[in-house]
C-alpha cells in the first residue's frame, strides 16, 4: 500500500472507489490500524458514491512511529497533510472514538477543508460526563501481552467487552482481526502515546459551538467505554448537529448489523452541503 508525506511523517493509506467521486476520509480509534474500517464497510460507502480513504494514524500500523509526546491537534494536522499530499482540497471527514475527537478538531482547526463531519462513538472531552464502566476501563487499561497467541486471546476478550450484548459477537472474525493487526504491526508504545494525547486534550464542548459544518453524531446505547451521553453532549455542542443513536451498538465498528445505519447516516449528512 502507498505512503504519503504528511506533517514530517510517512502515513500509510489505502483508497477505495473512483477518484472523481467526493472524498470521505476515515479516521481510526485509539491504537486501531486502518483495517479497523472493514473493507466491506468501505465498499458500502463506495456504493453510495464516495471515494474512501482509510489510513494508519501516527504511531500505529505502518505509519511513522513518534517517540516524543504530541497532541490530538498534531494528529488532526496529519490527516489534513494526507489530503494535501493527495491533492484533495475538501473532504467529508468521519472519525470513530479517538478519531471522532480528531474529526471535531479538524472541523475547528481546518474548516475550509471540510465538507461535513461524522463523529462516531465520540465525546466532547467534557469531564462532567459519565465515565467508562469498570469492566470497560479494565479492558482498556490492561497491558497487551507480547506473544502472538496470547495477544489474540487478549484482543478477543477485550473486543467482546466493547461489543455489547445486543448483537452476536463473531469470535472468529475477532480472531482474524487480532491476528492480522498483530502481524501487520504490534506497537503498544504507540497506543500509549496516543492515549496520552487524548488525556492531554482539552474539553472541546464550548469551542465546538464555532463549528458551522453539517454534522452527524452517531452513538450506541450499549457503549460501555464512552457512554451514549458523550454523543448527546457532542450533538448539543455543535449547532444544528443531527444525532443518530443506534440501539444495542457498543463501542465497535466490527458489527455488520450496524453498518447500513451508519452508512445511511453518513450519506444523508453528505447531502446537507447542498442545502
């Protein structure tokens, strides 16, 4: 897969669809490589008329590893730098979890580059919101084992917690995803640095009132890591934002039962630029 120079880094990326279509940039969650945006999910978006780009954030996957501290603002600039490298002036931006926070920051920091934003499983960083459940916090905090098979078991257990109980948990798919992620790049130090960037991030709720870009906020009722109040707070903070609450969805994008609702929402939000 190709790499692009961005913000003095090399960013690994992959595209789907026709370059002449409108670009949709997908931004991944904490410690999650771009393969977290499943190829079939990306193809659904292509079928709706998007040129889809997924990429590895700094410090994960095949993008540059950064040994010094950084902020989510730096990661937002990485994403814009990728668009620069690909000669894309404007794009729809969609991020999940940490990627949702980065998406929000892009909307504030680079509004002229953004057509619409979709914030999935995200929050405003408001410390007064409900926090993760003890089970989810334990799953997030547990350090990963370094040995491959142990890591795969750890990843399946962790993903099961985040998945929730309403939709079937496909353990085989979770195993394949964990093995592919490990073989592609095992970089727990990078995940730690990304987490530190999240912790250092300011409460965005007040600043988000400046966003004038069509916005969709998507959240699940069974999200134990970032409770649904985080999505509601985001939609409340951004003027005119639409809120899509998906019944039974946990903190995961590896749940095909939710894909059509998410894709329909992104597509409908994209039409708002013409209104």
